[in-house]
């Protein structure tokens, strides 16, 4: 399975945008880029996914580099409830999600 | 609320015992996935079922088995339990078995083996 690399942690201020980076230099042409997050004591929660084009939904935006070797999850206005571990995952044809360590996002009031 | 339900929420049992974890997927979802989350290993994919058939296998031990029933609920059976099996077990479901579909996770079952 192709791997992703994320920073261990990031801090942001409430009400400000947050950009969470992810590198995936070995991505294959058919891998989807998924982002999930896990709040303390909860199951993972789907955030967004994309293949080649940038994607927007009510939770976030996903910006995918032209060569697809990196992507960025954008939270437009961070809230305290957004403090979580965010996982960037490549999902191939066998639909298996391989979770890494993720990035821990802290949000300062 | 993701729409995926798991029972029980907590389970405490002794080494050598056998337990069954149950998962009901979101209405209409055909795929069910099982994951294990422990402090040292993180979230690990165990197994996937699609419409009653095994679709993909991950790091699932031979002591563990799963099945998906005609009503699409799934059970994960863990036998000959060891201390190291203590973990959170999550079930997820998706509409399809395809990589283009998001997975919705249940709240998990916390298993403690003493």
C-alpha cells in the first residue's frame, strides 16, 4: 500500500483557517485520497476524499497537487470541536483503509 | 451519529475466553469493515465483507473470525483471548465495496482482557 507522510502535530487559533499537509509521493493513478478525523473517545469520522480535482464539502476543502504527490486539507474556520487526529489515507482498488499516525490538531481559544 | 451501531460498548473478559462483537451497518450499506485500535499499533484494518462475502483481509489473527449475515449485520468472533487483544474494535460500513466511497464508523467496542 502506498504510504502517506504527515507532521505529528499542528496548532491553530479558533476562527482561523487551518491547512493540514500530506505527502504521498508513491501514490498510484487509481488511489483515492481520503481524510478522516478521530475526536477523543470516538470512532473515526469521514471528512472528505478526492481523486484528481480539488473538492469542497460542508466540513472542509481538499486541495490536490497537480502531480498528486501531495494534498492539503483545509478547514476554513477552525473551532474547538475540530481538535482531533486527522488521518490522510490512500485508498486503492481493494478498498482497504491503511491508517498511519495522523496529525494531531490542537485549537487554541 | 454515523448510523452504524455496535454492541456491546464495553466488554471485560478473561484470557482464554471467546467473545462476539456485533455491528449493524447504516441502512442500505452493503459493505462492513472491522478495525482494531490499540495504543501501540494504532488503527489496523482486520477484514471486510461485502453483501455477505469476504472481500478483503488485513492483519486479522487466525483466532479471530467474522461473518456478515443476510440482513447485513456482522459479527466479529475473538477466541483464545490474550492480554494483547485488549483494544477498541471499530466497525465501519459503506454503500459499496469500492474505493470511491466513504466509510462510516461506529462508536466502537472496548475490549479488556484480564
